[in-house]
C-alpha cells in the first residue's frame, strides 16, 4: 500500500476549504438538484465544476494532477455537496473512493493512466454488489476467465452508482482458481470497453445518481489493468475501498440532515398563521422537533472530523486503514439514521406544503438510500453487535465452500 501521499497537510485551513466547496455547491450544484431528481439526470455539469476546481482529485497526489488534500478535506466536501444534492454527493463519494483505491493499490503505470485524466473530468466508481449475495457485497459468484495474459469479465452487478456514465469502474470479481466467493480480485475497467451494458435506474430517491444494474458480457481487460494481485481483494476491500467510501457516505448523510434542518427552519420562521398571527416557529412542538435534530447533527460533526483525521494519521504511519473499519461503520449507521430523522421531522413541521413535490419530500426520499446502502444499517449493526459480545464477524470464507 502506498503511504507516501498527503504527509504535508498538517497546515490545511479547513474552513477556507469548506467555503470554497460551498461556493461551487451554491452556484452550480444546488440549483440543479431539483431537476436532477425529477428528471433522473446524471449530474454531469456539477461534476465538471468539481473537476475544474480540482475537487474531483481531492485525495490524488499533486504529481498525478490532484490537489493532494486529506480525508478531512474530502469529508467536508462530501458533506457540503450532500447539502446541495444527495445524488451528486453519492456519485462524488464513489468517484473519490474509486480513485483512492488506485492511489493506494495501483502501480505507477496505472496511476499515470487513470489518475491524470481525473483533472479533466474523468469519473470512476465501484462495481461490487451482485444479486446472488445481496448486501454482502464482498461475496462474488461471478468469475473472470483468462485470455492469455489478459482477462475476460462476465458479471451481472446489481447496483453500481454512475453505471453507464462512469469513465472507469473499480470492478470486483473472482479469478480462475479462486477457492471461495470471498476470494476476490479487482480490475480497473474502462467504461468504453465493448460488452458493458448498463440497465435502468428508477428508484425512490437519489434518482440522478444512476445506481442501476450493469452487465459485463465478455469484457476483455488487459492484464495491465488488474489492480493489485489476484486474491488481494480482501485487503483492497478493507483498507482501500471501504474506509474512504464510509467516511464519504456518512458525510453525505450529515449534509442531507443539515439541509433538511436549515430548509425547515427557514420555512417555520416565515410561515405565519394569520388567525392568531403566529409563525410556525412560535409553536413549542415545532421548536422541539428542530432542536432534537440539531442535537443529533451536532453529535455527528466532531465524530466525522475525528475519524477523518484518524484515517490521515493511519495513512501517514503506513498502517492499514482497516483498523478503523468498525468505527467508520458506526458513523455510517448513525449518519444515515440522523438524515432519516431530520428529513422526517422536516416533513412534519412543514405540514401539507412540505408533503408536496419539492425540497422536503425529495430530501426524505433521498435519505432512505442511506439505510440500504452497503453495509445496510441492519448488516452493519450485526457487525457491531457481534464485535461487542465477542463473536466472530464471519465475513470471509476462510476455506472451501
Ligand atoms: C442508491 C444505491 C447506490 C448503490 N451504489 C452501489 C455502488 O456504487 N456499487 C455497488 O457495488 N453497490 C452499490 N449499491 C448496492 C448496496 O451497497 C447493497 O449491496 C444493496 O443495496 C443491497 O441490496 P439488496 O436488495 O441486494 O439487499 P439484501 O441483502 O437482499 O437485503 C434485504 C434486507 O435484508 C437485510 N439483511 C441482508 N443481509 C443481512 C444480514 N446478514 N444480517 C441482517 N440483515 C441483513 C438488509 O439490511 C435489508 O433490510 C447501491 C445501492 C443503493 C440503494
């Protein structure tokens, strides 16, 4: 695992960075959020604006055209983007995670070829989940075959954010000779290769992020795009894919919760019942609900920054990021739950008007994705519960089936 990046970031001014992202969100991303959702439009222009400002390469070392920032900066960016548009933030999180997997586990040639184009707008994503193993996305039943030195990929992936839109996929499958469904390997798959067939994405929320099914049929990938070694999948999953994804995912839901609270607060301050000349904000029950959400949000903020800082420290020390897996999973669960509580409260305090098509019902629908996205909150709580009582997590097949 590469450890040479992001060691000089001790003096970053995070508040300035937050203001910088917020400006892009307010100018480009937030104004498009409604149409992105309503029409299921992939947020291409929003991503382009993030690429132009270098935020798409937030964690990429400067030598490969990135900004060489750290996990704190990334978490702040995901949160701010989440405030403006959940669909865009999820695409962004998958992209940064995919790119970081290459930074950590790619060879020099792969970094040259796949990281440099990010500055010009190239988008990556993860393609891991398969229907046969559902939310246990570290299990794959698909298997690549060999073609000389190269590989032929065949798989039906059940969900892949940015499917059909991404320039490259961090693709997980088994290779010939794999002994178990968790003996997986990773490939970087060029989105232009023949045989990639994205399906339709129609869902309750995050309708712009194209997280639909995708079929890989006889996709030929050159040996030079195998990421890491065969069978290194577990390490890549635990220390490459998951940590960045989880801090980004939790930060997105924190942003969604904040957006719901801020929009609801504005609404109740301005809506006046003329019969008694009372604003909605003048009712105690309304203020109580907002306060409850505010407290939950505040509980997430220091936790988010602390986890991101710990990720940076582990990386600088060259220690495996898997050490933080369970705390990151706990953060993901809580952030998704808080987003759901916040958007539910926002719908409640804004009454029938909140229920109509618009920001409140959109945020409510978007937040539901947080519960299901891997690891689903049910699965994630199982891990934490098992760890608490000293039971093995039983995530990996150690022997044959
Ligand atoms: C918006 C969105 C974006 C996504 N993006 C991507 C992506 O970019 N790349 C990718 O690879 N995947 C992606 N996924 C897939 C995601 O990570 C999960 O794999 C997927 O949501 C699992 O759905 P399923 O219906 O197969 O779940 P199932 O596993 O069938 O789950 C059904 C129910 O059973 C529960 N359950 C399942 N297993 C257990 C268990 N062991 N213990 C307790 N409860 C359990 C679940 O919590 C859920 O309530 C995305 C999903 C969504 C919704």
